């Protein structure tokens, strides 16, 4: 409809899954309608459509402001119907998903299928999470392009059955269609948000569950691009991460024992997120927003690599040719380009990601920034990025890996020393950290008292 007044009237009389609101609507402005929805229909999803970013700027608006005014999503024209569908799908809740599970048609006995491996994604059987109702078909692999469907969407989940596959048949991985990955991510994220503050669930189990979510989420982004639903889920994951960092008393112990030697790019982003947010927590200036922003930036920090040739993604810079290295060094800027198309990602996250390979001593890239020109959060990510690569390459425990960095004077210069100091604290029982301990610092984050006097 093309009248704001009519839209409001309709909202009185009907329930909608989502309202798609053109900001340029006539007869009662889009902003008025947005205000109306926020005050009278709190919780209603609203997708706001805008003519262009320039138009928005003219009205002194941007994505963040619109969100504060009640927009769930902001889309800039032109967009295709597919893109609109993606955005709407991203807004489905778990309840919507469960309601829409396709009921099994025909037999639900095991069924052999021939289908290309490229259509499937896998999870370790012990890391597979599902609710009582299976949201999608689940398979085990028999051989190349050959699978058996073992669970059907709509089936009731049985842990006994899964254990039989694991223990009696030695099955290590479960498979599902790439097109169902979104549902899996959404379900894991939802489950994590439910258990994250529970004292009955161990810190280790929480860290593992979030890892399962993050890996599939990053895989989804690498395979289909950064769709609105992935942004939404990344934000949820960042919130879950904050809860973990804030409320898990034995986190230092879990992080000490964290073992991850998988060089896979998806796993990498999660490990960086985990350690970087734990470091932020040690700073006096930390806050909920800061931790969530860091988590989001960490999850997406290497998104620019989707613009690199596939064979370069898993390669380490030390083994690259000069030409390859040049492309690799562009990935922070590629990320910035990708993120600039997304109004739901703030400027601060883009800035952090753009600098995630800059070093405190100016030897980083893309701009060779130095000292406090490098954002502290970016320097934390660059440290964690190096740290995770060392941990995997040398198969050392997290505390050993940190020690290895601390004894190398060339490496130490790359990072603000206050950050390194706070990294040490990540592995120490918080109850045993003396508040007044002061170590020498090369940091300009904290004013140098002697210089000031
Ligand atoms: Fe990177
Ligand atoms: Fe990285």
C-alpha cells in the first residue's frame, strides 16, 4: 500500500510476520509509521526500505539511527526479490522454524541417496546439536557422492540412535544439506543463548557449542556471502560470547586447556573471537558493547578473504609468492568493501576489521599504521590472529603459545604491551589477580604520568 495511514490501520486489524516499510511512503511519512509501530506494536519486525544512502544522509539518518528508531533491518534500493526473501527468512524465530518443518512424506526408514558431495556440509557427530524435533534431514556418508539419510526432518530426535552410529558403526561425521546450514546455525545459536548463563552447563561445553555455531556461520558466509541472516546470527553469537566472558567463573581454566589444532579458516575465526574477547574483558574500559563489538569484528575479521582466489584462503603468507602476498594483503580492504554494503554493521566494526593486521610498531598492513594510530581492539585481534596461527602450527597449549610470543622480542614489539599484559591475565584465576599490580607499559592508552607532570 502506498499510504502510511492505511498501513497503520492495517496493523490495527491484522497480525503480520513483518512490515516492509518504504521510508518514502506518502500520506504520513515512513518515519511516522516507524514511530507508530515502535510505540503501539513493540516487537513487530520492520524492514525499512530506503532509496539510497545519500537520501538517508540528507535526512541526517543512517542504519544505526534507523535501528534505534525501531527498524529491524534496513535495505537500500535496488534489491532483488531474492534479497528481500533472504532478509525476511533471517527474521524467522526458532518457533517459526519448528512450525514450518516439512513433515516426513513417505517412509522414514534409512534411505540411500546418490548426490554430489558439494551439496553437503558436515559436523562432528559429538558436536551435532538438535532439538527434540529434527529441523532437517541428516545423513551419513558411505563414499564419494553416496549418503544414507538417517534422520528425517520432523522426526523425533533420539540420542540412543545417534550413539549407535557413533559407537557401533564408528561414524565420525553427520552431514546435512548446505541449504539447511542456516537452520542449524540458528538452532545452535538459540540453544547457546538458553544455556549460556546456566551454572549446570560447563564452560567447556558452552565454548564447544559456540564453536559449532561459529564454524558453520563462517562457512555459510564463505560459501554464499554475507547475507542479512548471517549478520543477524553473528550478532546473536556476539551476545552469547559476551554472556560467556562476563559470567563464566572458570573461563580462565577452559581457555588454558583450549585445544584447537584445526587450521581451517572457519575454526580460526572462532578461536580469535574467544581469546580476543577474553583479553578485552581485562581492560578497565571494557563494557558489554565493547565485548560484543569485538566479538562481531572477530567473527567477520577475515570476511575479505572471500574475494581472494580459493586456493589462497588456506595458505599461510610465509608460503605465498610475491604476487599472492599482494592479494592477501588486500583482504582487510576487501572486507571493508563487503561490509560497506551492509547498513546493519556499524562503522566501528568496519574500522576495527580494516586494521586487524596493523601492528603497534608499524610493520603491519595495509597502511603500516603505528602506535596509538592502531585501534586497541584491532591490535588485540592481530595478536590473537598470530597467537592462533602459532598454536596450530606448533601444537602448543594456549599458555605455552603466549609464552612463545613473550620471549620473542621482535614479536613483542608488534603489540601494545598493555594488551600482552592483559593476555597473561586471561589465564589466571581472577580471584588471584592483584588490582594494584603495575607493569611497565609502552601503551599510550593509559597516560604516562611522568610525561604528564
Ligand atoms: Fe586477516
Ligand atoms: Fe585471521
